[in-house]
């Protein structure tokens, strides 16, 4: 299917985009108007764009349904400050309740049962229950259009962060496994980041990976090594040397059982290497793949 976005109804374009571009972190924004009325609302068009200076951006879009604007946008235009909170699983249902279109002057802190606590540098209050809170100054609001669905980029400088000690590790850094981040998908769908869904990908640093084009053809064209497997193997500075001390009972069994059929042996070694790569044992997988040429 090919979609020409300008030919779609705004609602349909929004549906495809929000389902495809996901998961999205949630900006849980507390704002205040010039008369002191507080608003609390979530926005999934949100991310970090700079660390020096520390800049985050979220976008309260004009409603597709009737082209009206949200109280959060109106507030930051009056009082250019916002408290942004990171949403975790323990607060996701209460957070969702604040997305109801309550009338002007209705305090979503009260409706959703959150606790207001004062900020240290800005006027909008903080959500006590959030484990990560950011006090921000609004630098600019950039409208992206005037029709329903058009975003408004609220460009914010983070002045102060408040972080719950319970999600820190022994080095006083945030422990990713302790947060249980929640992210937004399309429709009513969300996802939770926890120990069952977390995984690591080795990040290339000063040493460049050799790339898939430098892998031996027998590995690159393997029936069992998929794109992720090849990416892991190619993220080494050079093809490893054969380790003469390498031993593996499964490899020994494969080579003995298929000794009369080198092609089948190679496929079984590749199959075994794939299982090792699935558990992030890259060095061991390389030795298995090199074993046949030893």
C-alpha cells in the first residue's frame, strides 16, 4: 500500500502516522495561565533534542475534529513556563484521565488524583507522583500550521530536574531497569518498558565496525543468520582470529556428526551461531563460525 498523505483526510493521516511512528515518550505537562489557573495534560509528540543546552520539545496539536487549541498551548503563550513529568507504569491510568477535555478552569490534578507540589524556579506546580520532573522555561512556540492537526512546537529549556532516589544506581545515575517507562502508540495502545522488554545493542564508539560488506560471503549469504545477526557480527573492528583454545561440546558434536557433509555442517554451525547471537554472545558466535576453517 502506498499513501499520498495530502490526499488523505486529516483523521486518516493522523491514524497512520501515530500507529507507525511509535513508541513515543509522553510529556506530562503542567502549565498555568496568567490568572493562576493550573492545567495538566499529556502529549506524545515529545522528545529530547539537545543536551547542551538542555532542550526538549513537545507539540500540543490543534484538534483535528474542530481545529480548536488546547489549554496547555494557550497557557504557555501567556506564561512561558512548563513542568514536564516522565510517565511510568504506576501512573499511566491516572495520566490518561487528564487527557479528557475538561473545561477551562478545571484542575486535572484534582480530577486525576495527583498531588500538587511547588516548583523551585517556575510557577506551574509539579506532580509529586512522577519519579522524574523537569522545570522548564519556554524559549519559543512555533506554529506549524493553522488547520486541524497542525502542531505547535513548544521549545523548552530544562532548568532543574528532580529524580526519585529509588530509580538511581550505586553511581547516582538513572537505572533504566527501575523506571518502567510508558510510551504511546496508535489508538488506545501503549507499551511498558521493563526487564521483559529491555535489551542492549552494542554501540560503535571509536572503533568502526567492519560492515556487512566485509563479512565472508558464506556468512553474509547464510540461510540462518538474519539481518540482526549480521549486524552484530559486522560491528567488530576486525574479523577475530581463531582461538586455538576454543572448545564447545555442541560444535564438537556438529563437526563429528556432519563430518562427511561439509555443507550441512556449515548450516548447522550457522544455526548454532544464530542462537548464540540471540543471547548476545558475539565473540563465541564468531568462534563457532570460524571453527570450520580452523
